[in-house]
């Protein structure tokens, strides 16, 4: 299993950053997610499901994402979602935003990627954590740069 936990401060208001994770804006921070369709929206968000399509090169994977945790207060915003990718990987990701002041937000991104069958476990061993670190770092930088575009 590969896990990650990264944090950074972004010089943007918490609401500006949180808005990047709204369904209609998600492609800005996750450009490989080419489709994100609501299957069922639950009151309070937890338990809501979405059909996502993720494009890697020419290949498109379709999977179901479920919201596992959700919090939306003026000081703290948090969402955890989980899905199984290609019947081989169980992935859980969490995004937490903490308001430091009106123009500064702590962005915390953590999660895990676990092989669920022989193929998934083998690919996890081959992939190592270096590639995962790059993906996580790129994602965090993209969130920061998109947030900064919205405040300038």
C-alpha cells in the first residue's frame, strides 16, 4: 500500500480554493477526469456517488466514486472519497482546507492506494512511491496555481 500526507499554505481565501473542488470546476484541478456525473446526491453529501471517467493516454477508465466524509464550515472544509480503479486498486483521498486568515489557507492532501488483487498488488510494487510522490506534488501545485488565478 502507498500512502501520502502533504501540506502547503496557499495565499488564497478558503472559499476560493474549496470552489475548485465543486463538480463544475473539478477538471481545473484534475484534468484527466474527463467526465464526472452525479449518480446519487445525498443530503449532507456523505454517501453521494459519482461516475467518473479518467483518461490516461488513449485509455479511459470508468469508476464509481463515493463521498465518505464531508465537512463544510467557514474555518474548515474537508472531503474524503473512495473508489476502486480498474478492479485492481482501492483508492481513498482526503482534501482538508483550514483557514489561517482571510487570505491564507492550509491545504492538506492525504490518502492511500492499495492493490486489491494480484495484478494490483504487483503493479503497486513495481510503481513504487516515487511516481506517486510526483502525482501528489503535481496535484498540489495545480490546486495552488488555479486558486491564485482566481484571486488575481
